[in-house]
């Protein structure tokens, strides 16, 4: 495990921060920069590393995270250098819940995504299909897909799966303890999103990336119609 | 001095009409046969000749070469798509990737105003001294237009960025109707902007010709084809448009027409990645590769459309295995193998160029290591999902490097013009001399 880089990934608001919390409780070293301190919205912290976003230009920071875990939004997985090995825990969540949660978050900050919710769901679904296909093709990346709701409802089973995926190095019971059903039920009543909030700018950035991915598909389709590709 | 006698200096305006994929031989034939009477008159009073396009002979490269007057080694557009070296994923170069100034940008620095309509590879639109709507591949009218007033006008008239060529596969009647309607809106926009805006350079391209040729080239050659009359009638309409546009042009004003490549009948498509695979230059991790993410680390070379060959260098690609010591030997071996490629007893490859034979400049390091030109009739492709070396699809027409069109409304000595020369010619006609471009003025 020591040379492998563990990554928690998925769309924003899909449970990635919850997973980071579980792994930390289980004994993994999480790589974060604590640039954003814990606050009312997020009493447990943000579990983020700003440097991750610059991976396309500079991936040298990966040398210092081997044997540890870092959070990385799904779109950035394409930029992972191919000469390293990764274990990715990919969080999946019902798309409607993700969108609703993102919109609520944006609205709370006085903003709103201009793209129609249905359109956004379609774009995200296409993105997930593409990334899953791409991940399957990568020999240097192992992936464990987990469902957010299933973790809440069956924390022990999922903690065991995670532990097995990460070579049985974790404390399963401590991981399970971090999944507090009552806490999440309370949060659900308020905002339909028990996960830890993400920055609104990150959500907007990701919307732009997903739209660009969609544009790429349209370009491919036009080129194919003229006999290219 | 001769140049100054040809054109009245005080005008310094130029009109340029692009006809995407229209061969010189076709125009010449139609002019002589009476199908294009307006062109026939233009031919009499001016110079219509054959021109050589870029290498490779695809619209993105050819139009970029036209609009900058430099070779792809300087403008950086080698084709419609590239592989991102770090992860083998697709990247689609766009107008923001063009590394050289366009002729309208240069003209703008000399206070000349330009109207640019539908030139391929100008998406997304960039600010200029004038107005622009981008051509293929353009996805969104707002992002394709500059300034906003251009977008507002085009949106109001229902302007169409392009023909939906995918219709040709199932609904050829709809495809033909789409060609006509797109052409109609294009002409409407061209006429309106010509008449209502101030400009010094007016550049517009008709690209419906290319879409027509890709799918219905066979209809031209087969008079019994159900779309033969449609093909001919489209050129009749095109001729009417050319005639009407030329009537607007002041008698002393230079009027240029050009195409970015020629067209010919496809005998067979030839899938070069299959050839490389058969010769063990190219290997995949799976027997049914879906993308270049499936490329095997032992691969020595691969092809990107239409005929660009890249050696799988260690220092360029994460799974690359070719080191610089092997480079020369490998590419020479590859060249010999390519030249020996034959289909049904006929040789397919007319020429193989090494990168330094045809490219130079700041973008040279991104150039394909070899580029291949086929004999006429063989349409080279870079697909990785084919299992056979050759095939045929619904596409009946393919590009040619030779037999592109150049026209100017003056008698000139037209010796071997190349598309790289046209932009420089336009600048010269505007009294703007640029000495550091690769093209040579044709007048």
C-alpha cells in the first residue's frame, strides 16, 4: 500500500468529504491543506487540498502523498500521471440529490446555476459514464464504487469493503462510528443534504468542465459525420 | 510597380469568397458547360487556376494556413484533433490555439476593418476590428459571433452555423434540404453584412459545398443518381450568388475566390492504423480498442486523421517506447513500408513527408513525424475501430491536396499557387507588406 496513492473522488456533494472523514477515522493519513477552517456549515472541516486543482500543470505534489489519501473531484482524474498507481474510491449518489444539493448551496450563497436542472443531470450522467469507461481502461488505477445512501444505511458492510480495498489496514469500527445516521437525518430535514458543503465556486467550475466535456462530444459527433475519427 | 497599375490605390478594399472543397476542375467544367454562366464571365475577365492546399489537406489546416499566411509549423493547427500527450485523450484545437495572427488581425493593426463570415477554424470568435461569425467546428452561435450585434442579427434571421451532415446517413432528402436552407441563410447574411457594414476586407465562405461533396459526390458523376439534378442545381444557385455578389463589387476592387482543397471520388477508404497494426507498429491492450487510452506501451507509431503519423516517443508519451536513437531508423523503415502499401494491386501512397520537409517554426515540435499523401481515390483515415485495411462508407467524395481553386478578377501569371500565398496576396492588395510570412504574393 505504501507506494499507492488513495484518492476519494466523485461529483461535488456525492459524499466525498464523508468518505475522507471515514478514512481518517480508520487510521489513514489524509492530505489536506486546511486553508478553509471548520465552520458552522462544516464543523468537521473541508478535507481539501488546493494543489490538487493544479494537477494538469504540476503533479509533483503526488510524490508526497504516496500511502496517503487525497480528495479529488472526478473531472481531475483524467490528469493523473499514468506512471503512478492509484486506488480510487469513487462516490456515487442519486443525481437528483446531487443537483438539488448543489443548487441549494448556490442559492444559499446568493447564486444559482443558470443551466436547467434536467440538463445538468444529463451532463453529469454522461460525465459519469465517460469517466467510468475511462477508469476501466486504466491499468494503473483500481476503483471501488460506493453508493452514498448505502454507506449511511449499511456502514459496517461498506467499511469492510473499503478496508479490504485498502489492504486491510484500517480500523473498521472507528470508520463505522463516523457514520452518524441521526445527524444525517437531522440535516436531511433542513437541506436534503447531509454531506459537508462544497465551495460554490467549485460547483460552478465543475459545471463549466462538464459542459466543456459535452461540447467535446458534440465536436466529435460533427467530425464523425464528415468521416473523421 | 506593376501591382500599382493593376488596382487603383485609393480603393484598398478586397472581397474574398471561400468555396470549401470546390475543385478547380469542377468550376472550370461548369463554367465551360454553361452551368455557371456568371463564373464563365468571371473566368474570361480574370484568372481561374488550380491551387495546391496544405498538408494535410483538411479544412482546419488549410483555412488556418490561408488566414495566417504561414505553414502549420508556425500557426500550430495540424488537423481537427490531437492527442493529449500526457493521457492519450482527445483534444480539439480551436481558434484560441492558432499561434499566428490572422490577416484580419494584421489588417486591424493598420486600421482596416474586416467582416469575416464562416471561415472554418475561427471558433470561438475572438475580438477584431470588425465583425466575425465562425465556421466549422462551431457549436454555439453566441460564442461564434463577434460583436454581440453580429449575434443579435444572425440569431434574428435564423442563421445556421452548419449543415447537419449526420442527416445524410438516414435522411438524404432532409440533408439536401438542410444544405439549401443553410446556404440560403448564409447568402442572406453575406448580402446584408456586405451592404450594411463598413469594411475594408470582406471574407466569407460557403461550406455547404463540402458537405454536399462528402456524401453526394457520386451524384455528380452518375447522371442517373436521384440527386444528380440536385447537385447540378445547387451549383446553378451558387453561380447566381457569385454573380449577384460580384455585381456589388466595384470594378476596380480585387475579388478573390478560393477553396481549401479539391475533391475526388473515393475508391476506397484506407485505415492506416490497421496497416500499422498489421505491420506490428501499433498494438492495443485489447482486441477491440475504443480509444487511444487502449494503446499498448510497445506501440511504435500511430495515425491521427487523416494521415498524420506520430512516433510513440519515450520523451513525449507516458507509455512511449521509442527512444531518440531509434527515431531515424524507425521513420525510414515506416516510410518504406508505407510506400509499399497496395490495395488490389494498386499503390496507395503517393508520397511520405518527414516533418522537417514541410513544416518549420515555433510549433514544429508538435508536428506529426510523418505525413502521408495518397494517390487519388484513396481516402486515408486514422480510425482505430476498424478491423479491415480498407472499406467503404456512405461518404463518396474525399479531399485532394491538388486541384483546389484560386480566382482573381484580373489576368495574372498564375504559376503553382499555394493556399499559403493567398493571405499574403490579400495583404498586398491592401498595401500592407508583411515580409515575415511564408506565403508569396500572387500579384
